C-alpha cells in the first residue's frame, strides 16, 4: 500500500493541497481521494497539458452503508499520451449526496452521471438533464444502494408462486416494506 | 410571411429490427434530416451488478457471460483478471495462451455477427448466412473446449477450467486456414461495392475530439484514427508476446469502422495462429489452493485437498480489502471491471465498464444532420450489444 506516488499524483497533491484526503496505489492502481468541492478542478487539471488524461473511461459510485461518509464517487481516467490510468475518488455523506457535475469537463460524463443518479440517488449539481436512464421513470428508490434489498418481482404466471420478500437474504440493511 | 417549420418526432424502436436489440431512439425530423436524436435505454436492464454483490466471486463468472453475450470470453477474462489482480494471483502461461486463443476466436465470431447483421440492415441478406456459417465453426470450437457454444463459463479465477482437448489445435487450424479465403470473398463482395460504399462513406462521422470526449473505445475509436487498443497500451494475458497490428481509419465514418473490423479479424487470426504455434506446456490453473479447486485425483489422497475443496465450494475465496480496475479489449472496446472488496467472500461492488454504453452515447453526435435512413447504418457501425448497454 505504500508504493511511491506517481508524478501525476504528486502534481495533484501539490495543486490541491489540503483537499487531497488520501493517495495510494493498491495493486498498482494510482488513486487519489479528493474533497468533493475540488473534484471537478482535479479532473480539469489532469485533462489538460502536460498530463492529457483526456478520456473519462468510467464514472461510477459505491455505497459504504452503514459507514459515513456513505458514498464514494469514482472517476477512472486514461491518458493515451502517457499510457497511464488514474483513479480519482470523492467521498460524500449520506444525508447530502451531491457532487458537482463533470459534464463541463467530459461530455461523456453525461450518461454516467445519470446512471449513478438512477442507481445510487447521488445528485450531480449542474447536470443538464439528470433523469433516470436504466430504471423505469416511475421507479421508487435507488437499487444499487446497500439498503435496497435484492428482491424478486412477482411475475404472474399460472402455477408460479412469487417469492417476495426474496429468499436471497441481503447482507445489510432493512428489508424493504411492501406497499 | 414566413413558413412555419415543423418537426416530426418519431420513435425508432424499441421493437425495431435494425436496433440490434431493444433500443429506442426518439428522433426529431425535419423532413428526412435528423434534427435531434435521443437514445432511450434500459429495456434490457437486469440488475446484474446488484446481483453480483450477493454472490460469491466464483458464482459471478456465470453471470458476467450474459452481459456482452456475443463475446462472453472477453467478459469472463475481464472479470477474472480483476479478481486475480485483487488477489495478486499469477496465471500459468499455458492458461494465458489458451485465454488469448479463445478470446481472439471470439472476436472473430463477434465481428462476423456484426458483419452479417449490418448486411441485413442494408438488404444484403445472403451475407448473414455466410457469416453465420463461419461463426458456427467458431461456436463448435467453443463447444469442444467448454461444452458450450455461447456463455461458456470456461475461465476460472487463476486459469481455465480444463486443458484444451487434443483435437482442438488441429480443428482450430483447419478453420483458420479456410477463413482468409472467406474474408476475401466478403471483401470482394462489399469493399468496392458501389451501394455498400455509398451507404457507408461519409455516414455517421465521428471526429477524434468527439470520440475522446465521449469515451468511445474499440473499433469505433480506431475508425476515427486513434490507435488505442488495450491489448497494446496495457498488455495483459501475454498479448505483448504476439505480433499484430492495430488498424485505424482516417475519416471516422462508417466505412472506416467497417475496414477496421475487417482487418481486425485478420489480425485476430494471426494472433491465434501464433498462440497455437507457441502454446507452452504446463498447468492451466494456479496451484494456489486458496484460489482454485484442487484436481479431482488429489481429493482421494489428501485430506488438505478435501478441506480446500470444501472451503472454496461452500464459502468461496476471500480476497484482501481493496479496489481494483482491470480492462480488456473486447470486440466493442474497453471492457473494464472495477471491483471493491471488503475482505469477505462477496464483492461489495462490481462495476462493469461497458464499451457499448459509451459508444452509444456518441450516437446522437454521429447522426445529427444526417438522413433518417443513415441512422440504421450508424447503429450497425458502432456494433452495440444491448445487454452490455443496460447490464
């Protein structure tokens, strides 16, 4: 875990100063955890010369429930010029799940952020069209949250007994109350 | 007096043969010209990522097959590589080569489906029959190795499930010897075909800048002239030991993407032949008993093997706490897995970085200002798999 920082990590630590919470390279994946106010600054700083991390390969999140800060939003960047990957993360509390949108820096962040909003309920401030993308528009809740249990939908087939609540027991969190 | 300009909004899909699955496009038309295009996705969302959080690392191999279902071997490879990276496990050389052979054959099979379905979209329906004839040969090879034509479930964390059957190398060679002639036939039929060219050239142009901004990868990105291929940029599974070229286009139109994929099939054949020639001897699964099941024969002799077997089957493996990202070059682009582990036998989060998702996001840019009929070509040319888009 104590591998030396890569040059781009050092650059960002210097540029963002105190707002860098953590820097490590577990299994060789250079990772930086940044305060959420500075995450867009960080993305923009490494996108431009000389680093050219100009491809936002992936933007996702995961739920640390019941720990706080609850969510971690993860940005995977790629520099074609340097043949290098960089992971930038930010942690946000469960009571205020909001992050500044990265659409102004990477156009491709648009759908990724919609997906994260859809599945985790994390809001992206400044997103042009933050609507559900994978789940139906009238869906309630955000399924990839850890306290959203894995249930089966009752399917109306003759002779089929629907298993609700699910027999697959979720590891954490309360069982969703059936309406 | 000015004429009122009215636009017509139509739905293309979700049930439309040329959307290659269940994709809906809300198109705003000015006459026959696309004013705006808004893809609506999610019809095939199955919650695989959620499902994976509730299963052990081994069980998930069966699930990942079903995401990008035309290239299951790549899907399995990406997932296994991510778990192996998390565990810090070495994969034996022979297993790495076997993985390369199957992945490259799978790439050819997947590109053949793309070519055949593009043919159907453009009313060259005989092409589909030819392509599926060849693809059938690859599926037979897959069946020979894994028992399954699709959804093989053949790769394991730390290697592959079983060694190649004895008759496999010769059968694979027989196919690969015939294959270039077939490709030549298709190219003779299409590459300089007037209709084919008119439908493809200058259609659905994607500039380098847009391709990068949207995170487009795979043949779609290389068609726009950027030679990024995960196999070359971040070699995995011994890809650095094979000679192959990365074809690129210049104009970023559908025709360039067609040329890139045709050439990729030839390059894949080259890689498989090299791998078959130099296939090393040795085990096909890591000897680490905390990761991979012990061989059957050992179970009758060794108590320890029985314990390992029992622990792995009943509980699964426990990777260390941490997070990793591993990516492979699937036929559609960069297929990545981001796995977060808390040290227990089930992942906390498995994120599937889907190339089709990013590539589809660039579609509105490609079709805007073009003709309605060209939307069909645009969708075919980015070769999306809706299972991959919606997961």
